[in-house]
């Protein structure tokens, strides 16, 4: 599964849409460019920034965690 589908799945699990999440983030950050169209395009082009992904995940109650593989 790619990152776009993974994020959309997590958003759906919370009963939200990408549009709702982006609107909430846009209001909180006063960033008019944080729209679902822009984010969707970034997912498609694989140009989404780490900070943008953190905002999306934070809005739905998740975070990024790096875990070392056990050998």
C-alpha cells in the first residue's frame, strides 16, 4: 500500500475525509494553501513534506515513529 492510500485509510477510520482534515489544518495554521486538492496532488507526485504529513497525522490523532528493526 502506498502512503496516499495508507493516510486515506487512517482518515476514514476516524470518520473524516481528507477535505475535512485539510480544512481544519488550514484554519489552525492560517495557511490557505493547505487544501485537499494541493495535498492530493502532492501525494500523487510523491512530493509531500514530512511536516505536512505530521500535521495531517496529528489532526487525526496519530504520529510518526521510527522503530529500530530487531535482528
